[in-house]
C-alpha cells in the first residue's frame, strides 16, 4: 500500500530486485554526471517488472522482509548500470510504479501561477533595468533561484527568468515541427531520439542518456524495432541483424516512428510479440531507458 496516496495493489512476485543505477544528467558547464537512482522492483517468474518502488531502501531491512515473506532477493546495488536499467525496462503487462510521494495539491494551478509569476518577474526586471539597477535584478534573481532550489519549486523559475515565458512555448512548437518533419522522435520532455553527425542521440530533456554511432559511419545502429506484447509496448534500437542495442519502453506513435526511420535511413520493423519472444528480446538488451 502507498501510504502517501492511499493507493494499493495486491501482487504475488517471484523475486525482489534491490537496485541502484546511474542516471546520466547534464551538470554545470555541460558536464555529464551520473545521478544514483535506487529502489526495489517486484519481478514475476520471467523476470518482468510487476511493480517498481523507487526510493532509498535499507539493504538489511529488505533482506529481513524477503526472508519473512519467503522470497528470494537479488542484490543489484553493485550491478553495472546498463544491466539494471535493462531489467527495469522489462515491464510486465499491467506493470505499475509507486513513488510514495503525495501528488502536489497545486499541480492543476502550476501553469497559471507560473505565468503570473513570469509576468510579475518581467515587470520587476523591466522596472529595475530602466532605473539603472540591472545588477540589483541579477542579484535578486540569483537569490530567488537558490530559494526555489531549496523549496523544490523549480517550476516557479520563470519568475526570475521571464524570458522562459517565450522560450518554452517556442521550444515546444519547434519540437512539434521537427517531429512532423521526422528529424526528432519522442515527446519534448523525453526520452526522445535525434541524429546529429551520424550519432543517434537518446535524450531526456536536456540530458544526454546515450549516443550510438550509426552503421553507415562505422557503428552498429541500423534499425528500429517497434513492438507490442499485450498491454506492453516499446521501441528498441537494433543492428541490421536485429541485435538489440537500447530499449525504450512505452507507447511510441507508429506514424512518428515511421517518419523518423524513413527520414534518417533506418530500417523499421513493427511486430506483435508472444510471451516467449518478448522475454527473449528483453533478456538480450544490454541497456535501456526505464
């Protein structure tokens, strides 16, 4: 049961999977850093994820619970990140995730509040700039962004960077235009795919997750596999021979995938998988974006 939201689910897992992996994010000055992600996954008999429970879990407590419940536990805290991500991306049909976090009460009001805050910030910035106090505005904005970081309210950053009022809508429109042309695949927040200088870049927001060299430039990437198994679906980057390279679970619009593959000279295969084929595919993936 999720004590924060009141949601609950009844499952009969075969294994507990205690994991840790590194999630690449862009740090200061564009430097790529690995942010640790930890949690427990409940696996079925085929190793597919029934339920993901991200968060910090005490290893001794996990072992004690597993022994009391008569369940084996896999300690993947020191397992290479790629292998852990590949396991977590192997979702069983009807899989779920519980974060244990309350849904913010102001979520539905975030957009109008952010827009009002941005307009107010623009007015203050304009006033101080015209009054010759640009440095005062810069100091005020720096302190404001620091406070938002401490309060975990980065969605209000537009108040101290009013230019985001224009940048974000324009960026979203540009992303949609590129998606319709087939130069990018996936939602703006990611993960999405794009090709630059013969590299297939898998990105989430501004963070580069993985870069794979295309076969035409001496690399391995040559095709995409769009699959469905019952309610599970996803996209797999493969070689010409169909060897999986990277798995991206989740719904991917077939029209967008076809447009992207055609535009970039990638082979596309669309298929419906049986249980055995689905499990075999997941087990052969060396990395993923869960």
